[in-house]
C-alpha cells in the first residue's frame, strides 16, 4: 500500500470512507432518538425489555461477521499494542469508574451502573471511530475481539470486586450469560465469515445498521423502565458518565504513549479504552441487577457514540499520524 500523498484512494477505500462517515454521524442520532422516544413515552417501549437478550445477541452476531482469522493472528504477530490496549481497558476503566462513584454523590444503584460501564469490553463503534481517526483499524478490531473473548471471565469478576459492596453481584450467572449472548453469537458470526464468506459479504454492509437498531432497542427498553430515575438523577448521572468517558480517553492515550507504540496505535488505544460496549452492560444489569443499574449503561450507549465520533473527527482533522510530527 503506497503512503505517498499522490496515491489516489481506491473505489473500495472511498466506499468505506463514505460508509464510515455516514455511520459515525447516524449512530449517535439513532441512539439519541431511541433515548428520547423511550423517555417521553415509556409505556410504549417497556415491552422491549422481554427482547433485550436476543437484541444484544444480534449485535454480537454482526460483530462476529466483521471478524476474520487474521484479526486474531495479529495478536500473535504484533502482541504489544493489543496487550497494552486490553490491559489498559480492563485496568484503567474499572478503576476510573470506581473513582468517579466515590467522587460524586450517587445512589448505590447508579454507582454499580457506572462501575459496570468500566468493566465491559469494547464495542464495534470503536472500530468505525478508529478508522475515521486515521488510527490502526486492524488493531481496533483485534482489541475488540480480544477484550470480548475475555469478557465472560473478567467483566463479572471486576464488577463483583468493585461493586459488590453496594449490592449482590451474581458473577457466575453473569459469566454464563456473557458466553450465551456474546461469545456464541460472535463465534457463529466468525464461522459464517470464514466458511460462507461470499454469502456473508453480500449482507455485511447491512449488518452495522441491524446492530445499531438492535442496540437502540436495548437503550429504549432500559430507558423506559428507568424513566423516573433518569428524570430525577439524569444530570448527575450524565456528569459521572462524561467524566468516566473523558478520563478513559485521556489515560488510554497516555498509557499508549508511555508504552512507545506508534501515533496511530495511540489514537486507537485511546478510543478503545474510552468507548465501551455499554449495550452489553445494559442487558447484564437489567437481567441480573436492576433497571436502576442499567440506566447509566443506557445513557452511556449514546454518550459514547457522540464523544467517539467527535474525537475521531478531531484527530482526522489533525491529519495522518504517520506523516505528522505530533498526534
């Protein structure tokens, strides 16, 4: 691949660029619409609560269809950025969440929700944001895949450790649920992409939109069930989410820089650390904890897409990090 300024982008690159720009603009808007609609008409969207698990499974199936074997072999061939990123994600974000809930006067349920946001793996939105930020998209996909594979073990244990003092956390049940609604669909999607690649390629362009609609359904279900709580504690909850999110981006970049990885990798790791799979947190909280715990996760779902999009476009305007002196 040529890196000279005169090299013209291919048709595939231009198509991918256009699709990513549309996605990074439309995803936050769809999440915001789902949030507002459920907040203003909660009775209409409460029935969606019965379908949260299959809705999340659909998004994980879509993630699996975007993965390939090289995404996993990259972990073996270039382990340092992946290991640095995943360690930062599972060490920094849970502790940041724990710190935020001790900084702000939040009720116990919201504290657990904020901590849970920090304990879940990265989401697929980070892959789009990393691409638009001129980061290392392959690294982003590998980090998302690796952190998702670790989630059944790491997410419940971290949540139990950091939030267990506020309420009972059924870590074993959460671990089994993550296997069922995350690992199995991702595995099926990966298998389809490997063995039925030609057929999957035909539907791949539509899968991100299917996933976004499914996550929007999860957000609407949680917001409808937690409307009263959001109405009373919404601003404080949003402050906690924004503080956790911004700190995650900043510390993710700082750790990546200190580890000596490339500028493109720094951008990628910052986005991956700060941008979490809050939709998974919503489903786990609503299933095993309470609607109040799920509320911050639902708010974080659209907040993360907004901040991830803004950060991606800021870095894009800064230019290609491989050609710039600073990133």
